[in-house]
C-alpha cells in the first residue's frame, strides 16, 4: 500500500509516517518544512520538499500510484489565525485544492483529513457529538470546517471518498521518548509547562481562570499521539474497504482542566515551577470535550494510552532527552 502523507515532517504527520511504515506501507512525505523538521521524517519514507499548492511537486508525489492521502499540511495556531485570517484560508482551504485536483488526475479516490474540534466553537452540548452545530470561534476552526465541506463537494463531483477526523487536543510523544512535539513556535500547554520545568522559561502562563469549569481554567479532551495515529489506521482500513465519506470525533470523552494538567506536569517532573495567571486567549472556547462513541462503534477505534499520566510521562521523556527538539540530531 502506497500512502502520501502531506505535512509528514510535523508532529502528528511524522508519527503517522512511522506507524504506517511499521505496518508495512510505503510512505511518501510532502512537506514545505515551514513548520516541520526534516529530521522528524523517518528514513524509510520518500521525502519531497514542497507545498500542496504546487502542481508540479504534487505530480512528482503521484509519479507512483498512491492508494490514499493523509492530509496534515495546515497552519494550526488559533491566535495567529485571528490576527491573519487570509493567510489561514489561503493555506488551509485554497492551496490544497491543487492536491484534490491532482488526486483526481491520477485516480486516487481516498483521503483522510486532519480536522479539529475547533469546528464546533463554544459547545451547547457536552460531550460534543459530530452532529453538533458548527460555530467556530476562530478563522482556524472555520478553515477546517470549510475543507470538510469542500471534501463533500469533491466526493459528488470527483468520487473522492474522505474521512475527516476532528481532533480534540493531540498530546504526548513516542512511548520510548524517541520522537515528539517540536514546534518552532510553541503554543501547546504540555510542552510549554515542561519547558518551565526544564528551566527554559522563568514562568508558565495559565491563560484564562474565569471559565465556567470546575476550577475556572479551560477544559480539554486529550488524545495521546499514538492513539490519534491509530485512529487514522482504522479510518484508512475503512476507506480501503469501501466506507463512505464520513466525519468522526477523535477523543476520549473525559475532560482535563489546565490546572489539573499543570499539576500532573509538576508531579511527573518533580519541579514546582512558577505559574502566572493570564487573560484568556482570543478564540479559545472554555470546554471542548467530545463524545467518541461513533468512531469506536462504527470503525473500531480503541484508545490505549490517553490517560493523563501516560501522556505527560511520554512528553517528559521526549522533551527532557531532546531539549532542543530535532536540532543537531544525527
């Protein structure tokens, strides 16, 4: 099986590439390296440097028959999307139209899309089902929803079947600490808290303490990166076996507040780092906890590693042994 992974030099994409290769797939990674790391791409993968908007580069990716595409290539920072929404629409919605057109050109009819819980906005029902109204709070969330809808258009006009997986906070690292999260601009809470534990910053900023949650801080549904990539594997199997276009939440169904998460990081690291309360970030809903019943029942996803302790311990193994991420690696 030949799989094209766009954004395969990023946090989730590179882990996905490793899992696919371990399962016997041949993997081509397409990445611009604007946000990803060449060192994160497994050596067994074919690497192509480029962007999803570049037709000639895409044709190179499809030079050998591609059975399916797993699409991770997107901008992902909520605050940045609020400040520069056009940049996000250009990259997350308009540019990958060339990818869909190239799939049509080469007869590739299956794609798994990295979507987001951000499509829901502030939920009116918790836990959130896939049928919940879409009211994204940020341009980032809106671009994810727009691309989901675009995929439905391509199914009708070009027979491309898709699975859109709505993530609820990917977290953690390889269980042995060999690879993990290394964003060039970090906004995710676990690596930022660990950076404070490592002394790389003098204090940790806790954004928002006046939400309607049990302790006033944001509540999120964390999924271990291993379980997240496993959801793509079962989605891929379903598509290969003729499953229709569909949308699934990828989550555990249990919420963890930011204060609870910080407490776990302190416990795991043994460091009582300084925490500073800060105003809410624009575009951040108070509670994002999902109902994962559909993906478990329909395509058989069963998370194994998404308890908070395992997530934080695996992240700590990675960050403490690779304080500079992928820089200066052999």
